[in-house]
């Protein structure tokens, strides 16, 4: 239990004031008549505390400035673009002062010849090929990212820089490069002398470069040390620092289904570096697209992903997100989204998690057409526009914060019961 002091109480009052002003939309969401705001909450089906472990860590971070919280969102193309997830990341890190815990794990998609999030730019030399866990004729080793960039060149480089006026300052004093540690053919090194220490973690599978001062960009050289025919496989990068805060990791692969991630033999190995406190599962739009969608297979695949996650962090909590509404072949509303939704409800009950009903928040079956007419969805009636993904990110964050507000009110009750000296009146609702 948190011992409330005067400063903590002041922050608590500020948070309550913010929620009160928000009325129905605590994140001050713009109103759209096609959004079903009454459905915008996290559904819980069991009696145990809802996200209690996650919210307790958030308390410690906000009220005491201590700790690191790791959130991981995983899905398909909705997540690879990192617009929806980046909006979530931004909202979490701006929720209270000093919550930017760094960028954490990411993948340089440009190296794999696929679309990269805008706000970090990857430049490179050499010939690189990409292998995605979602492509039937792609054969590779995969880690938690579900995508691998490979080069067979004797010399290659890549550089990462952040860009964009609104991009947070993601500085770091540690860089982890996830690759095949046991490969003796290739060596990876910095194209600068700023590194003070290099460590190899064979258990997880990365080389770590540590710095005395914080950095905001990085460039690496990969070179072959022998003439043996081989390749260098890059599975991901983690940009870390020692600051307390929230680290929001997005894992997304275009076309990925639940079974795609089961092909990732190094999933749990690399997941240890992320060690998520909250996992937001958004895989399903591709599972339910085809007419042969198997609900039992879908549920069983998720059972494996949950088991893998709990093997890494037994205390991890889960938010299961229903599919967005979509059309099949651009012609008919995909009714299999309703079947996938029922599975997500079963999973949230089974694993004492939450369920965010994106399908009904959007308006239910056929609603993607209305989103398209309002320029929030694309003509394929599957993907959203940038504005649509930002809105979805704001809506999902708002739903989570409603639950956090309930948590804070519980602490307020503890304060009133234990102290009896301060009367905090909370008006309005979330």
C-alpha cells in the first residue's frame, strides 16, 4: 500500500480534477457521431482486482517517481505502422510529468524492405532482405519481433535517427542488438568511439553497447571476418536508459496471424528483454479474414502466446482487443469478426484479463464504411487512415484510464478511511 504524503495527495487531487473536467471522455476526446462512446471501456468478467498489479506500479511511478513499466502491444499491420501504438505510447508518457522511460525495443523495418514508422528513420548500406513470419514462402529464424533482416554482404551499415517535430526525445545510454550470438562469421561494432563497454548476453541473444553519456542516434558497422558463406540476421534493437518511466513496445508484422507468432522460435528468449507488465493483444484481423476461420485454433494459439508470456513474467496482465470492423474482399462486412470477438471474451475470462471491444466502439458490423466516409478508414475497408489510428489510440487509452480512475478512487477511499482529515469530492464520471 502506498503511504500518502502531502505531495502524493496533491498529485492525486490534480488527477481527479483532470478526470472531472473530462466528463464522459476523460482524455478530452473530440466527439464523432459514428463512435459508440458508451462501449468505450475495458470489460472485466471476474471478481479479482482489475489490472491491480499494473496500476500499483503506475502509482509508484507517478507518486514516487520510481520504477519502469513495460507495456507491449502486438498485432499485424494495424500495429506495424506504429500510429495506433505510438498514440498510446504518447498518451501514456504524457499522462503525468516525467513518464518517458525511453523507446525500448523496436525493429528497423526499412532493412527488411517493408514500411517503417515515420518518426524513426533507418538508413543503410549493403543488400538486406526481409523475412516476415506471416509470409508462407519466407523461411528464417524469428524472435519476438516476428520479422528478420538479413545481409550476406561482407560489409554493411545501418543508422537510426529520430525525426519529427512532435517526436519525444528518446535518448538512451544502452543499445541492445538482437542477432545470432553464436555466429562467428560476422562482427558488429559502432561507427563511433562513444561506447564505453560492450556486453554479450548469450541467454537472451543480444550484444549490448553501453555509454557514459546519453545518445540520440546510433550507427553500426557489420562486417564478415571469414570467407565462409553465411548471413547476418538482425531480429531487433532496444534503445534503453536508466530513467524511470513507461516503455511502450509495439510488435507488428503485416499480414500476421496468431499462428505466425507461433513460428517465432526465439519469441520467449527475446521477450525476456522486454519483460512486459501489460500485454495488449491485437492479433486477429488476419485470422478472421478467410472463410475457413477456426475459432478453436484461434483460441489455442492465444493460449500458447499467453503461456509464453507468463513463462517470462508470471505477473503479466493482459488486455484482449477485438478486431476492428472490416469488409471481406471490399464487398461484404466480415461477420467472422463476431466469432473472433467471442473468443476474445473467453480469453479475458480464462486469463483474468480485460477486453476492449474495438469492434463495437467503431459501431459494429459494417461500421468501417462509415469510418471510410468520414476519412478515418481507407478504401480497402480494412485499414484505417492516420487520423483513424490516432482516434483508436485515444479511445483505447481513454478506456484504460477509466479503470485507473476507479483504482484511484479506491485509494481515495483508503485515505478517507485511514486519515479522515481530507475530504476529496469527486464529481462527474469517466
